[in-house]
């Protein structure tokens, strides 16, 4: 089942005293890269939140934003450490006196110093909030995963169209190949006969040279391998797992065979078909960048 790395999931939950909104956004990334924004009171729970996310979302740049609000009074109560404030303020005054500076900004500096203002949350409120966060993040992850699956179905449909187009062009290459080899043989014969008189012309030697030359232009193996890679791509695309990396490897092999056919073509119409196949393959590679 193909899944997109781009996703979005949100969950809103209310309890008797609290309202939680958990929002998850995901973008392309080679690995699982998680960024968590949560209330300061729950900063110690970040590892738990990361583990919850990684159980559902296996790859991508993931941003989690948690908003927890109280219905009535604030979740946290602000307390001031007076002794610590006085210590900071006294030290700042000494420093100001040492350089003959005024005291205008000292209060602001002291009140904003570390641990002077303390947000305290009651244990009961903390536990209530943590239960909401756990539930909300889990639901947001599930919703994001469902979003990724829906987007993956769209991407799968597009890639099936591109693969079908390459397969159609390969069928045209098959039809053109027989004509191409016949044309090349006639062209060689004509060119040779133009420069060598009939008396000097060695039919057997010519046939040997012709076979050698045509073998260098033969694309039979490339056609078989290309069709095999296209079939394999379709099988992986329809499997139960999302295998973006594996599809990427197969697309590289598809590109290698298309390029070899183009290099050996020596035929204007076949070269046109090769260009069209390359164009469809580039579209596939663009979509694969967004697949898990």
C-alpha cells in the first residue's frame, strides 16, 4: 500500500477542566525527523511523545504542535522566587556601580533571570493534561496516517499511468525494431555497393560484417529486461507495504535499459519513443521522492 510522506492529522479533546488540540504535519525526509512543541510543564515527556509518533509514522519530517488550555483558571500558577530575585538585583547593582551606570533596566534583567519566575502545575492537573496529550497525539498520528494512505492512492494512480505509457512505448519499440534492422542492413548494403564494384564485392564477407554490426545494435536483451523491470515495478506498487526506496531502485534499472536502447537505436522514430519513455520515467522519479 503506497503511502505519501506528506500528511496532516489533528485531534481535539476536552475534559472537564482542559481542552487539548494536537496537530501533526509531515513532509519529505530520508529519515524520521521529529520536532515537538508542547507546554513547558510537559517538556520531560518529549521522549514518550517521540516514541508514540514513531510507532505510527515511520519516515518523514514530523512536526507535532500541542496546545493545552484550561477552561477556567490557568493550568499553571506563577510563583516568584524573591530571594533569588534579590540576589540577582544586588549583583547587578554592584556591576552597575562599578561602571557608573544607571539602574533603569536592572529590575527587568533581574525578574527575567533564570528561575525567578516559576510556573507551577498541580499534580492533579498535570496528570489530567498528560492523559489528554497521550490520547490526542495518538489520534493525530492515526489521522495523519490515514491522510498519507489517501494521498498514496493518488500517487499510485499517477505512477500506474506513467508505467502504462512506458509499456505502450516499449510495444512501439518492438514494432519498430524489425523495420529498423532491415533498414540499417539495406543502408549498409547500398553504401558498400556505392564504393565497391560488383566484381570486387565479397558477399560472404559482407554478410559477416553486417551480422557483427547489427549485433552491436541489437536491443533484444534490453527490451526483455525493461519489460521485466516494468512488471516488477507494478508488482511492488501493488504490494501491501509502502516500498518507496525499492521502487526507486527499480526505476534506476528502468532508466538504465531505456538509455541503452536509446544509445543503440540509430533510428529517428525509435529515438522519439525513447525520449517519451524518459519523460514518463522522470515523472515517476518526482513522485517517488514523496513516497514512504
